[in-house]
């Protein structure tokens, strides 16, 4: 059985999470101010907010890349202090190593963990098939389009069946059409795999479309302004959702917050 | 070639324009051919001018030998050129090898230690402003007439480009790539070998190629100052005997040495380093 089996999504508990950046020249920056957030197993949570609201800091803390100033994060009752294999990360740029083939890129986490690469090769192929890139394993990243490369990056994040998939504006660098397709495909894949997903984005519409819950953050200091439960049946259709008054209701609610905070200014 | 087949595709569709298209196609092919071999054409043309101009100008072979005379001499003197050539080759390789053996660890120290960088980098740049060639007589004074001063000179010249290009290569890495592998749980050793080094290889080889060409210059200059063997020494001998043809033959041998070493490095690079833009 080389098929990719559904993963048990991780349970994430963020309590009183605070991050202060100490700078040499200017005053300290309070990037996150006592954030509380509980994420259920297998749910899709989107975080939206303007630049500087601490959403990337949140991801960096979750991934164990940056030390926590105060508070704590637990994933499946395990405290996060350093990077660990329950988490897969997809960044804004695909960050594929251009000197490695697609399959070698996907197997990079396995290599780093010192696990048996051969054992995972079939699984890597299977993941490629799932993202519509069957037979692309021997190609180099430079031979792929931006959308294909980001798909490979998603496969790389999924190779270890992480309970929590962190995505940091993964479609931000893609053109509008590719982005639309990627959003649809991500939903399909997530429904099948069942990982817990934390999806960070600037795009209000893609957040509402994809997520079970949208967390709206505002900057200086980074705080949660709204925790919005999105109650729409799945699978959602990108083309239809734009005619759906319920969808627009959610989008408006988020925009109103940004307008009230002066992040979006109506003319 | 893809563009050529594109042309033939349009031939089939637009028959009324057939003749013009075939003409355009021919013109295009010719253009491609000239582009590919333009350097060779120019070289051959210059050599031909040289060959013809020497007898026409009445210059004796003794002042300026013709390319054919030089080529014949090279063919006749191959054993002599080789016996001196391998000495120079050894000096170049030893100097370059020392450059790599010392330059790479030095680069790593500069890259990983801020204090070391602050202390060593300015010194290295200051040393670079000394014309290394001017050190040759001093090196002979200390190291004698053997291979030691030549190797030292080749090494001193090779060191700087190797260190600079390696440090720049390591520093120019996208920081997000480091975050990526760290998020996979990589330690610094793994980060270095999986990401930092492969990403810096094109830069490092760029430095190697500059360094090997300069090493040849270093070794030959060392031989000019004081030597009993080597291509530079052979040249001086030819000079003192007014054997201009052999003198030119030595120059060709020295360039051949440099060019071959350059292309050997280029070949090794193509085997170990994958360039970002080389995929097609």
C-alpha cells in the first residue's frame, strides 16, 4: 500500500503567546500580545491581517523557528520549543532547491531526519500524482511553472504526514488564475487528507473560501480581533461562492474590522 | 533549433509566401552558423592576416615568425615543451591546491565568525592591493631557486579570488532556505551540506576559474625571476638565444596550459554544480 493515507490532524493549543523582538537601535517591538487560540483536530484555520500584524511571527513560533517570549504552544499536548516532525511548512516562495530534482526535493525532509529515503520514494510519487504532477519526479524545478513548483513544495511539506500543515501566504506569488486553481485543489486535498491546517494569507476571499474558521488579526501589537466560524457546506465552488450572500456576509464582516481599524479606508 | 522547425511549420501553412519563407529560413540558418562560429572565424582570419603580412612586410622570421612556423616548431619541440611544461603545471597545481586548501577554510571562518570577518577581511583586501608580482624577487631571496617561490606566488595570487567568491557565495543565500531546512529539524552541519554549499558552488567555481588562470601567471612570473626549469625559464632561454620562434612556442604552451586547466575546472563544475539557469 503506497497510497497516501489520511492523517490524524493535530490539536493545537496556543496560550497567552507573546513575542517581543528586541532591537538594538529602536524600542522593543511587541509582535504578538498574549494570543489565545485553540485549533481543533483536522480543522482548517485561516489567519488574515495586514502586514506586520504578527501572523508570520505566529507561524514561525509554531514551527519552532523562533523562541517564544512568553506563554506556550502545545501540539498534541507536546510543548513546542524547537522544530519537530508533526509540522510541515509551506512558505510564500516555493523554496525548492534548484540543483535537486522534484522527487529529491520532496524527500529532503526524510534525508534530514536520517530516515530511509527509499521507503518514502513511492509515497513521494503518490503525492505528486495527487497534486496532478505524476511523472514529473525527475524534472528540475526550473522546468516547472510557478504553480507546479508550489505544488511540489506542498508535497514536500506533506511527505512526513504532518498533523499540522502551516502555510504562509502560499499562493501570494502566483498569478490570479493559477491561484484560483490552487485554492480549489488545496480544498480537495485537505478534505481527503484531514491534516489540521493553519493558513496565513492577505486574501480575505481565499481565507473565507478555504477555512472553517477565520482569525482576523491587527497589528502593533499583534492581537486577535475576530474569530469567525465559517459555516458553509463543502466542497465549496470558487465560481459559485462569489454569488453566495452567506460568503459575502463573512467577507463583509472581516472588511468591516479592517475599515474600523483604518487598515482599509472607504472612499 | 526549435525556432528553425517553427519556420518550416509556417512554410506548410502559407504556401503563397513559400519562396520568401525559404529565403528567410536560409538567411536565418546562415545567421545561426555565423553566430556559433564567429569567434573561430575571427581567430582564423587574424592568423591568416598575420601569416600573409609577415613576408609582405619583409620582416624576418627572426623578428616575427609566422603562425605556421610557430606551429611547426611546436610540433618539432613537443618533448622539450612537455619537459618544461610539466614543471610549470606542477607549480600551478600546487599553488592553486594550496589556495583551495587554505582559502576554503578561511572563507568558512569569515562566514561563520563575525569577529574573524572583522579582523581578517580588511587585512585580506589590503594585502590584495600589493602587486603580488612585485613579491617575486623577495620570495626568491627567502625561498631560493627551486619550485618553492613559484608555488608561493601562484598560491598568493590564487587565494584572494577563491576566498572572495566563496564568502560571497555563502552570504548570498536566501535566508528563507535556511528557515526551510531548519523547520525540517536540520542542524547547522546538515544546513551547510544540503543547502549552503550546493547553493554556493557556482560562485566557488567562478572563483576557482579566475584563480587557476592567475596561478599560471604567478608560476611563470616566478620562473622569470629565477629558475632552472619551466616554461617561463624556457622563454628566457629562447630570448637569450634570439630564438623568437621558440619564444612564441612557449607563449602558446603557457596559454594552452591555462586554457586546459580552466576547461578541466569547467568540466568538473558541470558534473558537481547545477546552475540555476542551465536547465532547458
